[in-house]
C-alpha cells in the first residue's frame, strides 16, 4: 500500500492484507502504549500519523498550516514497513540513542534515511524499541525543537 485514502487508522488497518495488518497493529499498539499525552493519532499524509493537534499548536505545520504538526507516521509500503519520526531527524542525541539501541536488537541492518526507518520484514521491527522511541519526546519538547529549527 502506498499512500492510503483511508479516513481513520482503523480503516487503514482493515485495508491491509492479514500478514501486514498484524505487524502494523502490533507497531501501532507499541507506539500508543508509550506515546506521551497530547499527541493525537489520525490519518496524516496517507498513513497513520501521530501529530501535535491544532488545539496544542495552532500554527500547524509550516508547509501546510491547515495540517497539524506531524511527529511520527507509520505505513505499510509495497516493499517495506516505514516509520517516519521527525524528532529523530531533528535531535542528534535521540538519533544516536536509537542507532545504538537498534544495534543491540541485531536482527537486520538499520535502513534509515533522515526521518524514515524502513523494515523489510515484520520480524525485523523492534516493536518495544519503537514504542520506547515514541515516548522519548513530549509535544512541548517537539514544538520547541521544531520552532528552533524553523528559526535557523
């Protein structure tokens, strides 16, 4: 599945084939277990997104102010599972922590771009580590980091 037109995370998951659905449900559950209060789960950019809602950050995303401020997203792409984490892109210490923690997981080589982490197989996804990553930054911390990056 590339970008989905689903209107809710539940619909997104219903549209996946059973094997991919199972992995995505497990990933979603790990994220929701650790995600700090204030973030909101919704469909965002054709995937399940975790955002800072306009109620907490009225300006929204600078590229598209009508959209809430994105933080994380998960998607079942055609050839991989994708995790997008804007905080890991913006915070070198968080990125270093994740890379070191992932190396200990050791099931597959880390396939990571700036904010995208790709997993070819469900068994390569470190669900608890992703959950822990989701809990490492509050909405307030993310907003401060985001605004400091905009000022540069």
